[in-house]
């Protein structure tokens, strides 16, 4: 086994690039090319892949750190037999801190020019590196104390000038023998920071990976090509280091650089997206699908209320955390319906009033017409009778045959009634014209024609325009009642539920009567409860005795 220090490769000239994701954690088994960290500059984001297989021993970075070429990412223990002597860290005797000599080394990061590290540990004096000309830079944090083990490139102290703060990393791994600085000290380049007992020297093998155990056992030469002088790394606010857990917290995402870049451009929080890639990795397709869905939802209103409305949004949930899920885009029709529903729900103060219409006689009459209906090729369900009764009630109660326009009430001198049709693509509301003037036979034919065309998606836009009132019949489906949402700018809608035989007191005894549950929702800005009550009463009377149709 040997150790490999993985470093940031050539970043194409970019400097101080943000670490936006740590893809591994200590103890993880890493395969070659597996992403270790993800970096993002203002121009691009990129993954830093592992050059070798191994196990993560220590991680030198955290999210928010800024790195440049050569910054240490982590140390791996590799399986491959090291082309070096036994790991020095295990073999080298570490001098006790108390016994540490205070020998001055010429440079903090100067290589250890002593005997091969495999045989003995080395004392290193770590000094303040080049501060880019800054002087008297204040120590704001001392991250080590005597006896600490430090990894190569782990932070020793943090300095702060009037322009920036920076971490000073350790040029080698080792044990802290002594610390020469304290918080508040003002330092210049070359000042001693600490003394380390280090078994380690290094010889760079590539820009990316450096053997932590430097001297090749067969070589008698001292280590002369030490790591490049450690340069201070601008310190970033400490943030939690994400790890890849099974139940990924929202702050932890697994995505490639291109996806991250795109997400950033689009302002998308990747934590909201479920990845379809390996280990839940968010792929470009996932992001695109998510954005498309969100845009469609926003257009339809299904996503909720627009930001700034003051209405708190419903939080997004990653349902896949709880089990298998399947995403399916909403049809355009569904989106439009959702938009209309939300608009109406938010704008219209709804009240719903309930009543049962006794349609025993109507049903008897309808039964008697079945043969004739068959001859006509017509399906005479209760709905055309309902439409006719509604139209007549609207004529008698024009407040429900109106719309609001600012401070004005627009009364309509025509009675066009829409009816909800359930189609495979979604809900549509074709409109029957001048319902009050048409016979029930005609209404039955027109209803059948429009419903058929609705289901075949052959309605023209004008077939769905101009409605004054809507009937939504769930009678064929079931239910005892529901509260329909007003199809604004109409001001009222009638919900029709399933006919049921109920005992009705006739003054002497209970009679089994066919009762049709009706629910009238209305816009309380336009209609008072009394108006709605009068309308519903009129309607139930018309349905209870359809001879009233001719009055
Ligand atoms: N109670 C009991 N039975 C009823 C009934 C009621 N209120 N209304 C209709 N029926 C019966 C019909 O008589 C017919 O019976 P038969 O086949 O024995 O003659 C059967 O139910 C099926 O009727 P239908 O659905 O073919 O025709 P319809 O005239 O009743 O309705 C239409 C037409 C277009 C309204 C209907 O097909 C439809 O799409 N309804 C759903 C509307 C909807 O989704 N509303 C909710 C909107 S809000 O989400």
C-alpha cells in the first residue's frame, strides 16, 4: 500500500476556483476516474477525478474553499505496492514535542535535504510563505497545537490582511512540535509559524498526483524536489462538507459540472431534483425535464402562486426519497385547466349551496321517451333536461347569468350554458348556445355531438367560448355532492351528483323519491346567498315538474 496525494490539476489558468462539492468522504473506496470534488469558476465547472483506485484517508478541502492548480484535494491509500520503502509515517520515530529542537530552517517550504525519509523523521520549520507583498498580516486563527498530527496542506493558521484572508497550509504531513505564533500576531513572509516533525518529503510525479512518500528506497539521493512552496489559500466561510448519503439532504446533490453550471445559469436549486443517474446523480436530462415541468406548471398555475403574491408556496418534496416514483408531464389541457382553477380559486370568493331536486316524475317521463329516443338515435339522459331547466332558471334569475367587470355587472341577454366533459386529455367545457330557446331533444343531440367531439379533441375554439354558466355532472360517475369551482368570469356553476332514491315525507308518509343532488357554487361578490337560494329553488321546482318548462 502507498499513499497518493491528489492535487488540483491545471485549471486552464483559472485561479481561486470555488469548491462546490466534495463527492467523497474519508474511508470511501475510490475507483479511477471517480469524481472527487467539483470546482466551479465564473466560467466553468469541472470535476476532479481520481487518477487511481484507493481509499480516502484524509480530505484537505471543504465546500466553499478556493483552490488553484496544485492545491491538495485529498490523500488516498492505494492498493498498489508502492514503489517506495515502507510507509514512513508508520516507521518514522516522532520526536516528542518537548524535545523538539528549535532549529531554524531557511524556508518554511524548503525541501528536507537530509537522508532518505524512510529511515528517520525530519524536523521542519514552517514559515509564512509569499504573501504577495503584504506585510504585517494579522493571525486570526491558529488551527494547530503541539502534538497535533497535520496532513500535508491542511491549514496551520489563517491570516487576514486588509484585503483578504488566507489559510497557510502545511507543506508536509507530520506532527506539530511547536507553534510559534498566536492570534493577533502580525506576520511577514519568512516568519516562523511552527515546527513539525515530518517523516515526509515528496517528489512530484505529475501536476495532479504526488507521492506522499518521496524517496525511492533504491535511491540514495536525498529528496531534492520537494513540493512546490505552499501558497496561501484564500479562506472561505466554513460550510458543512456534503457527503453522499442514501437519504441525501437537500443541501447535498450529486451532479456533474456541466449540469451544475447549467443549473446555476437557470437559477435552479439542484437539491430539488431527483437524479436518474448512478447513485442518484443528476443528469442534464433530469435538469431539463425538471425545468420544463416547472415552466409548464408555472404557465398553468399548477406550481402554485407566483412569487411575490404573499401566498406561501407549497414546498417541493423529493418523493423518490420515500419510494419509487414516476414523472409524467401534464398535458397542455391539464395545465390550462389547472391555471383556470387556480385563478378562479384565488380570485373568486366561493360559496356552495346544496339542494336535492325530486326528479321522480322527470325520470318516469324520460323512461317513457326511451323508445322514441332510440328511434331518433338520441341518448336522452337527465343532463339535457338539466340544461334546459338551468337555462330557464337563469332567465328568471339574471344575476346568475352575468359577469363582473370591475365595478360593473354585465348582464347577458343570451343563455349559453357550458357543460364539463371528462376526456382522456383532461377537462373541457363546450358551450351550448341559446339553451333557453331549444327543445330537450335538440339539447340532447347537441350535447352528444359536443361531448363526442370533445372526447375526440375535435372541438373548435368557438365551441368553448361564450358560456354564461356551467353544469358539471358527475351523476354517471357517482358521489353525493361536491363543491365545483366557478368557471370565472362566469359567476356560478352547478354540480350534479348521482341520483338516489330517498325517503321523502309527503305530509302523511315517507315516499321513495328519485332525488338528484345539486350543488351550486357562486361568486359571492356577484351573488348573495338569497339570490343563489332563489335560483336553486327555482331550478329544483323546474326539475320536479317539467311542465313548468312551458310556462
Ligand atoms: N344520476 C344517475 N345517473 C345518471 C346521472 C345522474 N345524475 N346523470 C347521468 N346518468 C346516467 C345516464 O342516464 C346514463 O345512463 P344510461 O346509460 O343507463 O342511459 C349514464 O349515467 C351515462 O351517462 P353519460 O355520461 O353517457 O351521459 P350524460 O348525459 O349523463 O353526461 C357528460 C354527458 C358529457 C356530462 C359526461 O359524459 C361527462 O363527461 N361527465 C363528467 C363531467 C365532469 O368531469 N365533471 C367534473 C368537472 S370538475 O372536475
